[in-house]
């Protein structure tokens, strides 16, 4: 028999899955604070190499690329992702539904 | 200081000898008995290892690229790199602190510092990758601009960070500098030429390592505290976040009469001129705010002007003093072009504009004629001629050969009254207007590297600090009055120490009290330092090290360049000709009052008032016995004050 999931349980379950990391590229200054904050979340050291978020700013055009690795857990257990917390220009915003 | 675990630091320093092509790795701990990082370790090495008669361009000269224990961490503005060497312009202390992403990358590559000596027989560059240092052939890079060099070295991996010299450095021009990420300059001191003389075109670095922290939880608490101070700072929010970065300060500089005009004929711009080049004019080309590594403060903007084919990170405050003010340029496009040209050719904007402005004034006064200037008419503000002269200077073409010698040496060659128009501190070109703000002036004239507002130049007067804060911090209600002489030495000596602390920590100056009284003092840096490294230090402990560093640099200047009290005086022009317009019209640097400020300054340091040199008893009090021995050996230690 198919298990019936109560609506409130479903919402609870969905809650984490429907949190978003919104990126506003125009606001990003390319400072990489998010990168080092991210590495600190993973292993309490500073090392962009292990970060889930990577920033690259072109010297030539000033354009910015932001890549997010699939191992990003939106800083589970933290109040908000550390990349968002240390994003001074608020280019990264956390939306929790 | 013990630090066997390497927290904060990554623990290794690399020594490269370009003559023998040897690379030696040493533990950072070896150098930490006196100072704990960056400028401190570098200046100590220079004082103890460099013989006084070594010419700055000789193979024996040492150039040190160093970071601090907070570089690469989440402590704000942590991408800084200190570069220290014997100063090519003054012959004394050479020190520059540069932003970008190089310092942090160097630590991720496993090094706290790189010490380079010797001279390669052919052009080379250093490739540093994950604890490996290789000396590579730079034949294809020689002759290239800093922008081209960086692009070539980044082809393999776009995350490589590069510092390089341009044609100016290769041609041993005195105003040559080192450029990082196209726009960040390790300016002053002729460091570009020092690298050029070593045949060292560039250093490229790529790191995939990590920086460990002694007390991660406590460290983050200290970081959050500083981050909060910055976020709540009205100075930061109003001046550096929703503006064009440091360029925004031009308005305040004009109100305070610190914007030089036509080689310091005045320190104020007319409203008509100001409107032509005020920050607002540039805003239409801004595509985004730009911040350096881990900086919550945005120092500049990116500009795009498609119809002119211009795409560049914008300039900062100094460029307004230099190419807008000292040369009276009013064309915004040409101003941006001068910024691009200086950066790509590897020319320091302060020093290059200084010597060019001197030539313009000599032409105006009839001391130089068209015969001397390759047929060019040096008319103030003529942007075409100015851009042409920048190129001539970098390539030593025609009049560029004279200008490449720097304003002091060039004025000695021309003679007559040209020396009066050579506006320099200890031989290095002056950038800032200093007549109206006395504490600002004192910090600039006493700066060990020869001018520059990044040592003791207090901005308490320019910021109009309230009497309450003045009393609380310095016991003086007048500290916020920019044109009052008395009491300023106290602020200058305090700011000198704070800057030394910031440089040793390896972070940026814009998080500190220097920028606004609500920002960080040594206590905040001590909390960051202690939790990052596990070595407990108080703010006072760090300030004491700051004082010691100031004494190391003073000793270096005394031994290597023999500077005396007279060398701490401002240029004659600024003591004789008052400001001609603006709120502080009539202000000049009164010789007698400057002498009194200097008396107070030397007294606070415990230096001899007659010579300005250091005294045995003051150094003994600081426990600096090695410095005593070095000064004694050279016969430059004062036993008794006169």
C-alpha cells in the first residue's frame, strides 16, 4: 500500500531542499571572501582549493564567473551559508523557504 | 616567539640566488625572534644582512616579498604583499605594500616569503607552484608590458597570480614599479628597476595548499567582530561602498586643500577645474565595484568605454593628486589613459608624475626649452604631450633619459633654480598636498622610505576628529584641527606604530583607525593574531613591536643613506610659498613650527634632536642590542643628547 505523507511532513521535508543561494553577479566585487569562508566551513582551514564556491574575475573585461560545486551543502547546521555571511556587497543572498 | 605548529604562517621561506641559480628553503621560525611577519621580518633581514655600501641595483641587494600570519585568512583585506629592498630612489629604506591576490596565493603555495638576491645573466622569471620554485627563462617576456606578461603567464592556468615589471623596470628607470593584476602597484622606491637590474621579469605563483588556524572558533569570533566594525563604520559605507572607491576622497582633499596643482604651485583646485574631473564624471563608465582579496571595502571600480576601446580597473586617489593635479590634466579619457599607460609600462604614478611636473614647470619658467624637450611644448594639462612623456620616460627616449634619473638627480644636472622646483622628500617625489594639514605633513616628511602618506601621516585633522576622541586617544582636543601644529607628533608616532603592526600582520590598512576613528586599533589585530597563531599578544605588545620596527628602519636610513635632521624637512617651496586658494589659502609649512614638530617627534621616539639619529639609552630601553651594535660599528650611535 502506498504510504500517505501528511502535508506538514512534506513541507518539513522539502524545506531544506527549497532553500536557494541567489547570485547577483552585478553586485559581486570579485573579492573571494566567499571562497575562503567556504573552505573554513568544510575543514576549519583557509584553502580555496577545497571550496565549493569559486570566483574568477577577468583582468581584461572585469567580468566575473561564479561556479558552485555540487558538494555545496548550504552550510548545513549554520544559521546561513558562510559565503553569504561574508559577502560584503550582498551579491550572494540566502533564501530559506 | 615559538610557533612549531605553523598556525597562521605556513612555515617556509624561500631564498633564491639568481647569480648561482640556487633555491634554498628555510623555516619561517628562523626569522621570528625579532618580528613576526611581513615588513618586520623583511626590514630586519635588510638591516642585518645588507652592507652599507651596496648599490640598490647591485647583485648583492636583496628584495623580499613577504606576507604576514593573517594573509590568506578571513581577516579582512588579507591579500596584501610587502615588498622591501634598499631604496633605489633614496638609498635608504625601501618598503611598499601592495594589494591584489598575490600575497594570499603565495601562502597557499606554501611560502610566507620569497627572498631574492643576485643577478641572473639572462632574463628570468620565478614560477612558484605548490612549494616548488623554478627559475624559468623569460626571453619571450622581456620587452613586454606588465599586462602582456601577466596574460602570457596566465595562459597555462588562469588562477595563476603574477607580479611583474614593464619596460620601465627593464630600462632601470627610477620611477619604475612592480605591478600585480594589471592595476595594483608596489610603488615608490624604484622596485621595478631593482627587479630589472636582477634580470627578474616576473614572479608567478599558484597555490593549492592551506593555512591552518590555532583556535578556529575564537579566530572566527575575532573576524566577526572586525567585520562588524567595518559594516557599521560610516566612513566605510559612505566613502568606499557606494562610490568609486578611494577616488571618492578627492572632494574632501580639495576641501582640505591637499590636492596639489601644477607641481605644487597651489594645493587646491578651482571649482571650474574640479567639476571637469570630479568622481561623478567617471561614474557613467563604471560597470562594477572592485575589491581586492577578501576585502569588504571596495577600493576602485571597473570602467568600460567602448567607443574609446577602454576596459580597465579604475584608478584610485593618488592618480587624482598626480596626473589630474600636479600636471593639471582635465580630460577624463586622457586621465584614464595615463593610468593605463603607467600601469602597463610599469611606472609608479607618484614618482613619474612628480618628475614630469617638474619638467613642465621648468619649461614654464624658461629653464628648459624646446631644444631640451625633443621639440615638445610642455604646456600644463596638454594630455597628448603628457602621455608622450610617460612613454619617453619608460623607454628613456630623448628627454626621458633625464627624467628617468628622478627629480633630485635630474635637478642637479640642470642646476640653476631647477632644484627649487624639484619637490621631493629625501629624494623621492612628493605626491600629496601637505601645506594645510600639519599632522599629515609631519608623517609624510618623516616617513622612512622618503615621503608617502602610508606611514605616520595621520588623517585625524582631515577627518576633523572630535575633541572628545582627540582627548581619549591622544590627550589633545586639537587633534582634529588640521592646521594646528602642536600635539600632532603624538598622533604621527602612534599611527606609525599601528601601520607597522598592520604590515606585519599582512593585512590592509583600510580596516584601521587611520581611515576612521571608529575602525580597528592594535587590540583588534592582536585578537586576530593571537587566535590565528596561538601566540598570545596584546595590542600593546604589538605596538611595541611597531616601535621597534620603526627603529630598525631609522637605523637602516642612518647607516645606508646618512640622513640627518635636515632631510626630514619639507621641500623649500612648501615653506616659502603659501597655498593660493581655497579654505586654507595662506597656509604654508612655517619652518620654525615644523622644527618644533620635529623636536616633539624625535623626543617621543627618544632620538637625538640635533642629528635625528638614535640614542643608546632609548634603544637599550627597547632591548634592541643588535641595532646598538650595528650603529656603533658604523659610528652612528648617539651616546648623549645634545
